[in-house]
C-alpha cells in the first residue's frame, strides 16, 4: 500500500516540447497528442479495473493484460486532468474527478498562452465543462494553478510586484483569477 488509499493521479496531454525532447519522445501535433491521451485515460482505467484488459486503439494495443497490484481506491484512484482547450477540458469533464483549468498551450510547444489568464477565460472554460458533462458537473472538483501570491494591503502594488517577478504586466495580474 503506497499511500494508505490517498493517492491521486494527475496528468495531461503534454504541451512543453522541451520535456518531450528531454525524454526522447517525438512532439506530435496537438491532435495526435490529444488522441493518444484520450486512449491513455481509457487504458489506465482499464488496467485499474478488476480482471484483464483488452484494448485496441490507434495508439495502444493491449491483449488480456491483468495489471497488478490493483489500486485500493475503487473503481480507481481519483484522477486529475489538467487542460486548457475545449477538447481536453470536455474529456476531463467526462473522465476526471478533478479538472485543472489551465491556459491553452501554444502549438509550437513553447508554453502556455498567458493571454488566457483572465477571469473571463476561466469562466468560459467552466461553461465548457458544464456543457460537456452536465450530469456530473456538480461532482467535479475544479482547480486552477496559482502562479504567484502577494500579501498586501494595496492590490495594485501587489500586482506590480508579481508582474516584476513573473514577466507579466500588472494589468494582466489584476485581471487573472
């Protein structure tokens, strides 16, 4: 027993080309990475389920494999999926227990689109989640990555300090959730 049944499994489709390069994996176009990730979610849930898994997809082929040991949490450990685009957020709404709401990734694999770090963008993404899985939306735990915190009596001064540390513009910091 690894964690007394307190394990949470978090993952995403990957968006940093440099990380792919470091581990020797080709940085495929977004549609390929997302398709592979969609299958990976099904494979993991299948491997954690009782009995052997048989799965045939475009990216994975598994025949009668009974993964051991099975997790303590049933039917599987809580899953967190981090996502920024509509397709992956929709998958997360349907399959995850926790959804990490992120800005979309840049297609070149150079990081996240910081222009999406706004309350309006997050509100749109929450709406996408509602639309993708209306029957289970109330069960989802939503998470958001907090890049920096500044304790201050003056919001503007705090925003300027964060902007100086993170390379953002103070107005962008003020508008971020």
